[in-house]
């Protein structure tokens, strides 16, 4: 029974990171659509383009603090899940860049 609970927490950690990806991308796209068209908006468009297509690198901004928080709270199974999601994202993103190149 305990094994099932730890596997569930690891799965929830992966889902937590992918939910964070979705929230960040939607927030950046919404921010671009709300701001007026000027030089700042062009900069934000560049950042959003980079965030969406290089999310493997961009996720460091929010995934590492999430991992540190989970480590402080001693929630190691969620930490494992977030780490697994981090690696999956980096590998998939790197594979996509290799296909495009």
C-alpha cells in the first residue's frame, strides 16, 4: 500500500510541473495580448517565443525554486516527480530542436 502512495506522489509531482508549464505559457501569451504595441511588447514577444520553444531552459526559473521548496518541506516523492518531469521536458525539448535543425 505504501508503495502505491509513493508512486502516486511521484506522478503528482510530474503533473505539478507540467501544470506549471501550462500556467507560465498561458500567462506570457495573455501578457502579450494585453500590452500595447510598442518596443516593450516586442521584447516580451521575443521572451515568450523563447519560453515556448525553449521551455527546457526556461523552466529553470520556476522549477528549481519549486524543487528547493519541496526539499525544505521534506516531500521527497513530489520532489522526485518534479525532477523526472524536469528531465523529460529537457529531453523532449532537445529532441525537438534536433529534429528542426
